[in-house]
C-alpha cells in the first residue's frame, strides 16, 4: 500500500466511523457492559495453596551422613500417593465440613494439585468458594503431615523389625555352623596330611631301629650259645709237685746241652753222649710217670664263665622277645596310619566346607548387626521427629480474590473490546466493501476509456459533513455518562453486592 | 418580456460579431446593450459563425433575491472567496476540463457553451447539489452564465438551493408548449445562474425527455446565448432511464461517484448505460 492509499484508508475509516457513530456507540456500550456482566457472572474459582518444605537437612543427619538411612523419594509423588488415598481424602472431606464425604472424594481428587520443586511441595485446591478452598487445603496439610510422620515411623520401625528378625535367624545359623565345625574338629584331630606323614615316618624309623636291635640281640645270643658249648662246665686245677731227680737231671742236661751247643756241633761227641743220656733219662722219666701217675695233684672246680654266659643268654632272650613284640605292634600301627591317610582328603574338604559355611554366616551376621544398629538409629531419629519431616513453609492462604481475570480486568477489557469491535467492523467494511471509497483507487480501477475528471473534496470538514456536531456532543455525553456508571459499577460496587443484585434483574 | 430581452441581446451580438477578436477586453470594460432584432427564437437556429458574443446575456439575467454567502455556505454551494478552496478548485477543474474536452476535437476554439449532463451512480441520491455547484462554477466567470436544468422528476432538492419559489418546470413545458420559456426559467439567487425545475408533470418523464420537444428545448437553450452553459441534472443512471435518453442531446456527460456508494462494477455499468463514447468521465465526490 502506498501512503496515499493509507491516507485514503484512514479517511474512509473516519468517514465510516462518523457515519455509523450511533451503531459504534451502541456497540461500545453493549459490548463493554456485556463483558462487565460476564465478569460478574463468570463462575469464579478460588484457589488456596500451601507450600511444605521437606526438611531432610538436620544436624543429626549431617553427623551421621552415610550411616543413618534416610529415605529419599520424589516429593510430589510421595505427597500425591499419600494425599490421594481415599482414607485421607475422606477425613479431609469430613474436616472441611462437606456434607457427603464419600461423594466429594472424586471432586477433591480432581481439584487438588500437588507439585514439587526440589524439597518444596506445593498443594493447592480450587473451588468456587473461597472458604472451601481454604478449609480443604488446611485439612489436607494437616492430614498429610500427620500421615507422613506416622508412615515414616512405621516404615523405620518395620525396617528395624525386619532386620532384627533377620539378625536372629542369622544368629541361629551361625551358631549351628559353629557347632558343626566344632564337632567335626573334635572328631578329626590332626587330619592334615603333614601330621599323618610325620607320624608314619616316626613309626617307620622306630621299626627300623627296632629291627636292628633285634638282629643285634639274635647275634649276641648265638655267640653266647656257641661260647657256652666250648666252655667246660668244670675247671681242673693242678697243684705244684716237687720234681724228681731225673727230672732235675734232665733239667741239668738240658742246661748243659744248651751250653754245649754254644760251642759245639751236635755231632760233637759230648753232645752225642749227652743226648744219649738224656734219651735214656727221658725214657726213665716216662717210665716213672706211667708207673706213678698219682703223683700229680689235680682239683675239679665249677666254671664261673659258664654261669655268666647262662645269665647273659637268658637276659638276651628276654630282650629279644620284647623287641619282637614291639615290632609287631609298630607294624600294625603303620598299617593304621596308612589307612587314615587315605581318608584325610575327604575330611579336609568337609572341614573347608564347614569353615566356609561358618565364615560366610559370620560375615552376614556381622553386617546384619551393623545394619540393625543403623536401622535402630533411623527409627530413633524418626520417632524423635528428626528424620524427614514436612514443615509448613508457607501456611495455607485464604484466597481473597478469585483465579484468572479479576473484575478490574474485565472492566478494562470491556471498553477496549467495545472500541475494538466496532472499529474492527468499520475497518472490515472499508477494506472488504466493494464500493468505492478512494479517488486514487477508483482511478486505478477505471477502464481505460473512462477517465477520472476530478475529485471533489468534502465541502465542510468530515465531522460537520457526515455527522452533526450536536449529535456528536450528545453521543459523547451519553458515552461519558455511561462510563461514569460503568466506573461506579466497577469500583463502587463490591462483587457481593452485584452478585446479590444481579439475580433480581 | 424576456423574449424581447433575449432578442435584444441576439441583435447586439450580431452587431458585434466583427469585434470578436477583442471581445474579451470589451466584455470586461464596457458591456453594450442593443435592442434585439425581432425573430422567432425557437426556429432561429443560428450557424456557428453567427453566434452571439458571450457577454450578451449577462446583464439580462435578473437576480432579484440574491442569496447571501452564509446561505450559500449553509447550502454547501461554492462561491468565490470561500474558505475551502479545494472544493472550489475541484469544480473549477471540472469546468475547465469539460470546456477543454468540448473544444479539443473541433476547430472551434473560441470556447462556446456546452451542455453538460450530470448523473450519479448512487441509486439513492437525488441531490442536485453537484450540478448546481457545477453551474455556479461556470457562472463564476463573469463573462459566462449558467442554466441548470433539473431533469430529475423524482423530486430533487432544487428548491432548497434557490431563493426564487419554483413552480412549473421542464416537464410542464414539454407537456404544454404554450408555456413560455420565461415561465420556467427562474433566477437562482446566485449571479448569472438560472434554473429550470423539473416541474409537476412527472408521470411520463422518460418519454417527454426522449421526445423531439426536449431536443428542441435543449438546442434552443444552448444556442440562445453562446456564453450560457447548460447543466442538466438527471436522476441516477442505474435506477432510471432519464439519463440515458438525455445523454443523446448533451455535449458532455459526467457521472458522479459519491463516496462509498457505488462499486467499480456499478460505475462501469453506468458508463455502459450512457454509452462509453458519450461519457466524458467520472467525478469522484468525497
């Protein structure tokens, strides 16, 4: 659009507005008053809200960080889960003074809005009555806080009791495992392979030593017995007898021979003589001896060696039989040890199993004990109100004004719409009405063979041309009067007054 | 009596034909009166060269009851020296263009009078204000006069715009030729502007206007005084037939388009109805 068109358009708008001034004024009054009446009549909803603060950061919580279990949940969901139960809603309905509590539950459920921003939970309720909204929100707040603290205590107590019972059962298990292990240990002392090997080696060594000593004993016995055979039972003791003359001679001869032989050969006649003499003497001596055997003094006595031997042999025999007996015993013991070595592996496995059973049960039990202490602490905290508590951050507000557009807004909107609608209609008329309202437009649209000769402007000003001044002044007065009444209705009259006044119309 | 006056003017103009070259100066300074030669005005169809000089009729037009400027303003009539010059200038421009148009095609450049028909595309408008103003604008020239012929038999507001009481008019004249022309020409109260009302015999106006008598009337009115411009007001072209039949007798036809009254289609229909060749142009009226 070029500027002249806009100018034409504005001029046309002015003309039409002046032409339809009565319609415009009537529309203005009608629309604004309809809007105002709509503002009065509009069903009003009042909403009341409360902001609760889920207090989790307390001194004890900080001190026991990571130890005391404080449950963390989505606050809005938690609050919704609690508040939207029939039980709570029913008691809310009763507290709020509804006549039929059961029937109001769905309404409460629809009207209640619960949202959370971090630890801040907002509960709001909309109602057509400010009192109701306030009462409902107050009741919900009270019920909710009571319910949460009760639930919290119950939860903690339940958790503690559960853990406690678990602890007891683990304790029983632990005791059983301990007993089994003890029993097994008492039945199978030294079931290690090492101990068995040690024992076997010891026995083997002993057996070897014993065998050696047995052999010694046997050898000794045999030599004793052999000696005993050779040893006479009695000993012959000879007494010393006086030599005979011959014998003395013999002795002298022999001395003589020895001396001779130093100087002479055996062939020396002296020696030969001597020898002869001696041989003769010898024969005589022999003769004499045969003739006189008694002449030698022999005495028979018991052999003391023999007695000794006998004693030793009997000792040796006793020792030997004892050693043999011991050897037999050791061998059987060895056999037993071998047999026990075969079962030691399975026993070992059993022992390990029992030990493991025991230690696992013990660990769990100890953990449980710890957890139980934590739970006890949590429970204590909750009972003393030191856990998560909802505090009223912003108390329930009594709605003094209804939701949405207030009367003032309607009052402002009314004249605005009242102006916009007729002016918009006028604009639409100018824009969409095919009748010619602009010389330049007409000129551009005329067929080529028809020309625009001239354009005659208005004789007077548009105001006096189209509308009489008097009518305009009258209209203005009327509108002013209307606005005065309007202003009085908006600002001078309270909604209660109007709403009691309106039905009587 | 009027007839004799007119005849006098005729004679005077004849006498001054030779002085045509300097008539402008003379018309300003010393208008001359002469006794007209006795002749039948209806049948005396003068050739172009025998036209009367322009100043002939001027002093002959009585204005017994002049309209005050306040009344003119009230009636939304244009007058020289009016405050809203734009309106006056627009009518002047219209006048100039009409004269230019009529002289453009012919050799006659001395600015002879013309017959202009005005009709509106607004079917509900019976106002004669614009034709009246056009007539006044013709008459603004001290050397020219104007005659507004109201051919709208359906009741226009002509009486409101003139000071003289109106009675018989063009339809009465056409019905009864014995009525003299001087009976139907009334002073308007504005200098150099006379009017002929529609009259009372409006029953068969279309037929009357298309009759030969009408043609003769217009011819005579035009040719009686060369300085008298004839403006014919007709009822809305799209609602009535008068404009169509009258357009044939007129030199120029102008269609007025009032603000916000007619669509482009209506304007084209109006042009079509009158005949595109006869339509000088359209005038937009704010």
